[in-house]
C-alpha cells in the first residue's frame, strides 16, 4: 500500500464535495452563511430570511427603505459575495 501525506479534515471534506459534484450547491450555501459577515450587522438586523435558488439569492428584508437602497447596489453586492465565496455562485439578488 502506498503511503500518502496526511491531510486535514477540511481538505478531505473539500475533495469529497468536489468529487461528488456538489461544489455549486456548497458555494450557494456558503454565500447564505456569509451574508451577515459581508453586509455587516446593520443590514443583517433587517434581514429575516435568505436562500439561493439556481444562482439567484433571495433576501427578505423588514425595511422597505433598506430594500430600495440595496437594490441600487445589487451588482456590487453580488460581486462581494462571489469574491468572499471564491467562485461565481451568485448571478443576481432579489430583495423581497
């Protein structure tokens, strides 16, 4: 049996996700998880639900004024999320 170098648990998980073809779904879930970190506590305070469906992130907000403001910065937010995830996981955002 050939001896290999030890791997970290994180490396093993990333390899198994990649081999199973779930990289896209993992990146989408990671985008939802990183939303509070990317947008900060001020925006996250008004966010009560978020999910990704086929590359489109749906964010539910309790403030209509904030919804309007974020709509103007949609492209920049998508860019920041994809940069944080490390791949083009999100194609657009819909604010509800």
